[in-house]
C-alpha cells in the first residue's frame, strides 16, 4: 500500500510539472479540478476541469 501511494505521488508531481511547463497556470488548475473532482466524486469539479482541459487543447 505504501509503495502504491509513493508511486501515485510521484506520478501526480510529474504530471503537474509537465502541465505547468507546457500549459502554465491553467494546466495546474485543470489538474487540481480533476483531482478534487475525482476524490470528492463531484461532477461539477470534474466538468469544470474537463472544460479547462478542452480549452487548453483547443489553443494548442
């Protein structure tokens, strides 16, 4: 269990760095909204994160 938590933390941090370097603050906001939405099972946060992600992909 501890190994799984460590690997997930490393994965989240690396994804965060990738989004920040490529997409800036909106990329970090997108990851934050998606993460909070998944953990809280909130469709509003998931939808907002998905919309931010689509906006970022449309600009790229």
